[in-house]
């Protein structure tokens, strides 16, 4: 069993913000897999599952707000008794240029509060990650304002392309191992 988690904040005002690029990819992936995510109280999020090559695949969008994403991830892992090594977290990354993506198996939270929450609740840093570059704000500008702002016109096409790239990588992971994803998509 594998779990794909896209991080973001619930609510219309956050829908197209930089911080919600993980939600955007989850919506893209759900569409590709022809499923619809539905609210699930126990998991504190939107959830659904699909079977690919006899393996159950769970898709999750935590609705706890970014800083408490770990509650939702932990609820799913506990309910299904899933090893964190079988989880892929998709999230925005300030330290990567807009329109780029990097895949890795472990690491710290790098100041990302959603990852910090997941690490605290799950108790390990060892889970797969798809980091989607949103770039840093201009010098002197607020990081919080930057991540909660929408992509500008120039960035939108780059984000659309990287969303497609990450969605393909996710689909590859559903059928192969994460080393294959890192080799093919990094």
C-alpha cells in the first residue's frame, strides 16, 4: 500500500496560492487516475483510493491547514498500518526556482511547517518527497506573504509544466520504486 499526500491549505482564498501547489498536483493526479477526493472525518482531509496492479493507492489532501498536516498523515498511517517509507509528500519549496522539482527520500523540514508537523507526528524524516519550486520572495519581502500569494502571470506556465512533470513522477512511483522516480525525474 502506498500513500500520496499533497500539502496545502483548505478554503477558496488559498486555492491558487504558492503554498497550495501540493493540492494542485493532487487534483491533477486524482483526475489522471479518474477518482474524486472526498472529505473523510477520521483522516482530517480529502481522501480516496485506487488499485493499480493489485496494490492499494491512497490519495490524501490534509484539511488541517498546512501547519497541522501531520495530524492527517498520522491518522492515515495508523488506520492502515502503513510504513512512512511508503508515503510520498508533495509540497512547495522556497529553495528551488519556480517551475523546478526535486525528488528525495529523506531530509529535514527546511523551515516548511507542513513538513515539520509531519516529522513530529510520524516520528521520522524518512519518507519520500516531491519538492516543487516556488522560489524565494524578493529581498526584504515577507516569506509568509510570498507563499500565500498567487503565482504571477510569468510563473503560471512554468507551474503548469512542473505540475505535469510531478504528476507523471507520481504515477511512475505508483508502479515502480522511488529510486526509479529519482533517477528518471530529478
